C-alpha cells in the first residue's frame, strides 16, 4: 500500500459459520500503532457490527452443490484512522472464517483545503 495520511479504511467482507471479530493493526511512520476491532457478520445473517449491506442475494449453493433459498450478503464496513499520521502498514486478521473482498483507503483532507 502507498504510505500516506488516511482518514478511514473501507472494506467489503463477510464471515461464514458465524459472526466474528478480530484485530486489525495500523502501523504509522513514527513507529506507533493502533489496534482496532473489525467485526464482520455471517453472510447469511443480518448485520451485527454496524456494517451496511453492500450486496444481497436470495440464494446460495450449499455444501452439496444444491441451490438453497436463503438470503445472504456482502457487507461494507469502515475503520477510522489517524489522519494526522503517515500510515505505512496494515496487519489484517488471520482468521479462516473472515473474508475480505476489497480494501480502500480514504485520503485525509489536506489542511490547505478550504
């Protein structure tokens, strides 16, 4: 990831076999770090951790390959960052049941911006 000043980490994700929380660590140029909890709800349950529903579909393929009529979702979640500090690294959770599909960093607004 490019080093820079960012205000938020935005992500798309979901958990399976239950809803889970895990730690994300943000490392800054001054060698400080912040640990925040990322919560991702089970993809076939309603959001539990303040996520927004990014995409919803009315069926899935089960373990046997059969079509199952169950509503499942991919969620949109955000984590706040320290916009005054230069972010150099993100350490994501290592949990098999949490799935991240896309990550985006929102740049911090410049102090010169009116």
